[in-house]
């Protein structure tokens, strides 16, 4: 075993350990009987509707991916094949965080002959666009539920007192802000070649250039429309589950949007399948919305658990189907 493999094993073990610890810490006081009672009292027609919507969202992700893939080096990728590769990626992510992105690219390299480098570039572009939509969704949630956002901010700092201090000392505040901006500009200029800053600058350039390149696609409208629909589907997935569970059935669409945002942030964490982080953030925001702590945690467990089961089932089916396909071989020149 080389040093790189050992490092990867340690990283995976640590992330899994953190996920399990957070999950245990959250649910150590939840009785199994309470969870089973909530499951039995839930309207599973709504939950099955949620899973169906989610499955369509996975397929739509595959279709959007095909819009980015150039078939110049291999065989054109059809939406169903891209969907199966996406599901395999989700399946691998349950085991090794972020490894699913490489895995789904490797699947299409094997079956369609598309270069791994090109495919990975399209995945980076996808992730950049998803990050843009996540930030936009957070902004939308703030507009819809601004009072709740401010109340959450008050948990960390007294916004009213802070505003009074700022308004009564505007010259001092503006002067301090200008000094801070100048200081940060000097720091960034002096250490622009530092490793971390170079990575951040490179990442931002990648996002900007990636978004610009979307307009050069053969179907940019389809790409942006499908990107919007993917996030609408995320919302509908969360909303239908909330309708199926008695404790959350009365949540407004704006409140569900806020829950979805917190869940999305939890899924970004580098742990297997968002285990622990998703549950913690979703339960936290539900508690702030007036849901009991136990019901909030059980809601998070139900929606995450059903999604994991869907990914396991659909991912394994996709794995079997794709592994049965022959390895792509470049056609011989006539």
C-alpha cells in the first residue's frame, strides 16, 4: 500500500467517523418506538411521490450532463446512459465522499470512449453552476423568510443592538470598513502567490469561465432550464415529504424552502452522503420553525433514509446494467 492510498483511507475513515458521531449524538435520545410510530403515521403516498420526483431529477441531471459532453473522442452519450452513470456516482458517494464524481466519469470513459479529462471538466462546470444556484436559493429563501433569517442571526448576535451601534457611529463604521478593505487588498496582493489564495483565485476563474462557456453550447437554453428545474425538483422532493408527515404538514412553502436550503448545505459537507450534517441542519431549522426537537430529527431521518434507499436501489441497478455493457473500442479506420 503506497502513501497516497493510505492517506485516502485515513481521510475516508475520519469523515465516516465524524458522520457517525454526529448522527449518534443527534439520535442518542430518540427512542426507536417514536421513530417507528412516526413512520406508521406518515402518509406514504406523499413520500412515494417524493421518491418519484427525485428519480426524475436524477434522470434530468443525466440529460443536462449530455449537453456538456462532446462526443468527438468517442460515442455520443445518450441521456439514459448518462443517468445510469450519475446514479453510480451517487452510490459511490455513499461510500467515499466526492469519489462518485470520478466514478461516473470513469463509467462513460469505459462505455463510450470519452476522455476522462473532458468528462471531469464537465463535472466541475456542473458543480460550479450548482454552487451558483445554491447561493441564489439561499438569497431567495432570505427574501421569502427574512424575519426568520433575522431571528436566526439574533441567536448569534443581537442584530438590533448592532444596528443601533452602527447607526450612531456611521463615520467610525465607514472608516473602519474602508481600512478593512484596504488591508485585505494589501494582504491579497502580497500573498497572491500563496498556495491557498492561488487555489481560491483559480477556483473563481474556473467558475466564471465555466459559466461563460455554457453560452457556447449547442443548447444553452436547455442547460439553464434543466438547472432551474433540478432545484425546483429538490424543493418538490422536500415539500411532498413534509406533506406526508403529520408534524410538518402545516409548514408553508417558504418554510420548506428554508429547510431545503439547510439540507443542501448539509449535503455539501465532505462526509458520506451528508450523514449527520444533513440531519443536524434540517432538525435545527425545523426546531426554529416550532417543530419539536424529536419530530424535527425524525423528519430528517425519514427524508434522508428514503433518499439513501432510493440511491442504493437505483444505483445498484445502474451498476449492473452498465457493467454488462462492453468496453468501448475505437472503430478501425476504413
